[in-house]
């Protein structure tokens, strides 16, 4: 019983987040971002959430880009392993982002994202809708053109039931390896504060750009 209790508490506080990103680039201006993710309860294989996101991105100039799309999320109704109810969520999302090179090694990024969230009814909850506003500020350091360290902070506000409220704050750190001009892998950590709990995420991601124009070094 003691082991089961400890494992339950561990699962409540820690989540492993694995993602695969396959952006499809058709030109210097246009890209289709595609990603899927699987998040588990602690270090178990039990799913907490699995997701799909797609859209269309337009690169305005060297620094600025804008994008919009749709997403589908399935999230366990609670962080209890015994709870096998998953809440389906459909999202519309829009964002404006920028990346500015500060010098040869450092890049500053900003992202403002708006999400319209539509939660379906389940046996445990009623359907509802909400709007979430997200602002992310980050800085990346390139080391010897092969390694990348990133630090970022993201603040989120929710609009639901005719009022805005704090939804979440995330602090993110990661280490990336650039395998080639189109492929990279990352491992990181996210500290996340939501109104009722603090969560810790271990993150692992793989990104491969699928190129339909130019050359591999563009």
C-alpha cells in the first residue's frame, strides 16, 4: 500500500512529454506545421494526454511569422491512474511570433498565441468552451553550430464564464542537438504552476523539416 500511495503521488506531480514535429516547408514563405505528442503519468506508460496539431504558417519577413490551425487533444479527466475517462478537446489556434538574432550565438523569440477551446461532454463532466491567451518569451544559445540551449517563460490566461483568470505559468529549459540542417532532437524540463498544483514535466522531442523547395542548407 505504501508503494502504491507513493506512486500515485509521483504520478500526480510529474509528467513525461514526448513529441514529434514534422513541419512541411513549401517555400521560404509558407510552411505547414504538424506535430503529435504523448504525455504520460510519471514514468509509467499510462497516458495522461495525447495530441495532434496542424495548420499553416506564413513567414512575413526574416523576423516575423504568423500561423493558424486546428488541434485535437484527449486528456485524462484526472491524474488518477484509476480514472480511465478522457476528455476530447477541439482547438482553433492563431499565433504571431518573432525571432531576432541578437548576435552570432543568441536568438530572442516572442510568441503570442490565442486558442479557442471546445471541450466535449463525458460521463464525468459537461461540455464547455473557453479562450486561452498565451505569451511566451525565450532565448536560445547556439554552441559550435551543433548544440542549442533554450530558456523560456510562458504565461497563460483563460477566458471562461464571462471572466479572465490565471490559467498557467511555465518555465522551460532544454538542450538540443542539431543532427543536420533539417533535423534536431531536444531534451528538457518544464516547471508549471496552475492554480491548484505545481507540475514537473520531462520533455523529449524530435523535429524533422520536410522540404519541398530549395536545398537542405536553406
